[in-house]
C-alpha cells in the first residue's frame, strides 16, 4: 500500500461522513471524481505546490463549475489544499467510492474475459454473484486477451479463475508437484 493511499484514507472517511450526514453521497462522489480528474491532469500536477499560484486560484481549479465557493465540498477542497494533499484526490475518490459501495451494500466486480461480455451474459453473472454474495453487484467487463478463454472474476478480495490459462497453470502445477 502506497503512502498516498494511507494519507488518503482519513480524508475519504471524512468526506464520506460529511456527505452521508448531508444525504449527498452520490453528489459528493460526482464532485470527487471531477476533482480527482483535475488532480490527475499533467498540467495541474505541476501547479500543485507551486508557490507562485495563490491558494484561492488553486482551490477553484478543483471545484465543479456550479459549486459555491462557500459549500462544504469547497471547504473540504480548501482543507486538502491547506494540508498539501490535493495530489491525493484520485486515491481519496477511490476510497470514498469503496466506502459508498460498502454503505449501499454494493460489491464491485470485474470480469476479465478474452471476448466481449454481452449484456445477457453480464446479467447472468450479476444474478449469480448477487445470490452468492447477497449484495447488489456493480459489474465491469474488461477485454483481456491474456485470459485465452473463460473468465477471471474479481469480486472484492476474492478471485474466481475460470480461465483456460488458469486451468492450464493449475494442471502444470499438479504435474510438477
């Protein structure tokens, strides 16, 4: 775990608690995604920490266009700027998303397959995983030619390897053991 992730966690928790208290979990997620995208832009990365750029200008970069400068979210961005943590926004947004999914009992699942996963198969995966984990499923299908055939499902910290490559590796290990 990187030190940036370690630094991001308390800020993500604070953002989550603030958003939850205001009943604005989705709104904050959208705003954090915007701010994280800004933080990840190469031109902005060079501006963060530049003493020639005043704090108000820097803070304004990270606020969505319609965001009031006296809002709770603006104060949060100000806190990050004051503590020189604006560069941690991508990790803060990711941690916030995890906290939100946990709160809403949603499990993020990634399905890696060698071929495109059509809508019917995706729904089948979601239904089976919902039964298994007793949670709503947020499914992301990723095209991965290294899988060869079948699929690798990453559900939280669990990996279900139903790929041809995985079966071949297990067979190879069994033969050499």
